[in-house]
C-alpha cells in the first residue's frame, strides 16, 4: 500500500515551484505525483521538468484527453517520458468532459468511451514497436512506424473512470483505474465492474492498479479544514460538469446532488452549495479535519479490497501552510 499526491498546478507560478512540491512529496515518502490537465500548462512538458528534478518518485498525468492529442502522439509522449524519468512514468487518460473537448480542443464530444478504447489500442500498437495499422470506428491510422527503440516495460496506461461501462473498459484494456468522489462502499461495489472487464479481457483484476483520488484537508482548526473541503466537493458535484454529480447521485444521494445543482444553476450560490452537502457525505467522499481524522478517513479508502494506493488531492482555497500540514499528516501512512 502507498500514498500518492495530486499536484494542483494552479498553486504554482512557475515550473520550479511545481518541481519543488514534487521533491517535497518525494522526501515525505509519497510514492507518486500526478496532476490534471485542462487549459493551463501542458502536463507532458511540465512533468518532464518534475521527472528531471526528482530521483525516485513516480510521475503520472491525470488525465490527458483523447480529444486533445492523436493516439500516436500520446504514445510518443509516454515513451519520451519513460526515457526522461528512467521508467517512472505512467500515462493517465480519461474521456474528460464536453466543456474541455469542445471549448478547448475544438472537438465534438462524440462517442467518448469508444474513442478512449481505440486510443488505448493504438497506444499499445505503438508500444509493440512495429508498423501501426489500425482501422477503427473513430480512428484510422496506418503507414508509419515508431522511429525509436521501444522499452520492454513501456509506461502503464491508467484511466480515470466513474461509470460501470467505463470501469469495465478499464478492466478489459487498461493497466490502472483512477476513480474519484466515491464513498468506500460505492468504490467496493464498483470493483465488480472492474472484475467483469478483466474477465472479458482474459486478464486478472490483480493486474489493474487501483488508485482512487481522495480530497484531503488537514488542520488543527478542524472546522476551517472541513469548510474548505466541503466547498471543493460541492463544487465538483454541482458545477464541474455532469459526471461527478451523476456518480454521487447513483451512490445513493440524488436529493443532495439535486439541491447542490439547483443552487449552482439558479444563483451560482457556492455558499448554498456547500451548505447542502451534509457532514455524513463529506466524510464519505473526502478526508477533512484534524490530522488524525484525515489519516483515519484516508485509511478507509485504502482498506477497500483491491485498492493499491490512494491519491491525496488538495482542495481549492487551501493556503500554503494547510497544504504543508496536509502532506505532513499523510507522511506517517506513506
């Protein structure tokens, strides 16, 4: 078991600062760092810097969109990062969201799961090191080969997924599953979809690395920590695209999700959104409070059968002192 750290790139004004956070995570014993990509830094370039300035900690992307780069380019990037990090890189993929695909990548958000599945197929073909010939429903690629030697241990492919079909796809085709905003019980239930996918792919589910993201805020001022986490979780549920809210509703909280969404839809009232998130659900989805409470709640997710590591994510609104305190709170678990 291990713990990983999700870096918030918006916290950093320079790549030097981002790399310094990664070095601090390495010193504290975190096993891996990752970061999401939306409309800020290109994460492949940014994590090449992180990889060059660290020694042992793993580096991952959370997540690169198949709407933003051709599958062959994603494979090139992964193999380049493998060389740049001495084999410490894992390629994180996900369908992203309509807002990012259409508003930033200028692509129609069409058949996202099929596009993701074909992207994984093509990356694997490049990993095989020969001529790429692929005739799919979304992609038709052929005629060229990867022009460098391919390592015997190319980067693992992790997929961020929430729903049953997407999780089944992970079990069939990917090397890792990165879920977010799951209660421990719902995470355990979703494992059945991962197992079904592995069986369909003639694989063992033990070969799929499961690393849920859990937002964490630790501070001696318990109520301030909880308020910060509550605001972040409520925003993800109610305003950050449809998928997180739909997932939490399906986990047994449809009324809570609807109240949070209504507050956002009608008034953009973030205070009302946070107020609509009950303590019970906050404690199921996040780890917030004193350092002891944070460790206890992270361990609940880590103890779910099949989980290999927990990715600790910060929350928007945390000051630097609280981020450092949260990292120190997790250190005894690393």
